[in-house]
């Protein structure tokens, strides 16, 4: 027993509290990875995935894909939630003949859970990276005289314009449809008080952020006390898009994953903690 305790003390994040803000059903792997590094993990789900305000565009796009109309020649996903929302609306597997491009290993894993391997995983794990890799295909297609490349992009309600704008500039026709929206879970404020307390002097410590919306929801939890509490936050970002959202909220991220993946986020926190010792 003593030997086991000593080994636990030698883990890189031994005793460190890390708050994971992913939706509960998506947090398991990240929670396990932090726990394996010795962290004391608290869960604070900051996103509840809900259907889009207008579900009809998604329904029409899914019906065309299911019917094999040939309107779309590529489909793009930039989040696991988009994969789940679209395939659920499709009511069956994605057609084998429709190429699929994704951003990052988490989105690729979600696609594989739905029985399909991605045809392209962007080397740079953000929307701009995916657009950059597909743009030459779109340009070549337009230059061949066969007309524009036709792309379907199901996304979150708050998705940025990078993919649609980047591909349109290369000559593609992009059908952007909202696949899902996100809201703050009803229980989040009470859970935040339980974790962080009400005293502005209490430290926030390490908190993970895996999307711009988690940043906005986290800031909103603290209301008027945010300015006082913000300096005590150690923010761990999943990647550049989330880091930009953190900076817009005047939060300098303490760690950023080299690649948008759970293991890389944990590794980034380990590096940051080691650098402060």
C-alpha cells in the first residue's frame, strides 16, 4: 500500500484539481486521462446539445444524402456533435460513396463510432486547416471545366465562417446547415458554486476548455465577480479556435494542446505544471 501511494505521488499531476467542462457523455476519456496522470478531476458540464432552432435545412440535407441524389460530393465535420447530430437525422450510415473530411482525431473517432472511416483528416486541427486542404481540390475541379465542387457542411449554430468562406474562395459551392445548437445546462450554476465556492478569494485553478462556447458559458457563470476571479484561472485549451475565444475573454491560456485531442490536452497541462515547479 505504501508503495502504491508513493507511485501515485510521482504522477505528473498528483493531487492537482482539474475541472473538465465537456458534456457528461463526452467527458469520459478526458476524465480518465487526467486521472491517470494523478489529477483530482471534477466535472462541470458546460454544454447541453440541443436541436437547431429551425430543423428543416438539416432534414432536407439528410434526406438528399440518404436518397443518394448526388447533390453533394463531400461532407465536412468539425466536431463530434456535428457527426452525431447529422447521422442521427440521416437514420442510417453515411453512404460509402460520399467522401468525408473531418477536423482532428476526436471528430474522426466520432465518425468511426458511426461505422465510417474519414477520407481526410486535416493535419492542422481547425476549420481553417480543413478548408486549406480541400481548397486545392475545389480549385482543380473548377479548373477542369466540370463545374464547382459541391460540399455539405453540417455545423453548430455558432460556427465561424472560415470553412465556407475558404472553400467558396476556391470555387466550391458550400451548403452550410445548422446541425445542432448548444446551451448552458440548467444545473451548471449550482455545480460551479459547489466546485469553486462563492468567495472571490477562492482560486479557480485548472479548467479545460474545448470550444468557444464553453468559454462563454464559463465566464457567464460568475457574473459580476468574474473580473475578480479571472486572474486565478489556469485555462487549458484544446486548440487555436478555443484559444482565440479565451483571449477575447481576456484569458491568457496556461496550456494549449499541440493537436486537438484528449491526450494532447493532458500533455499540455503536464508541461505547464512541470514548467512552474
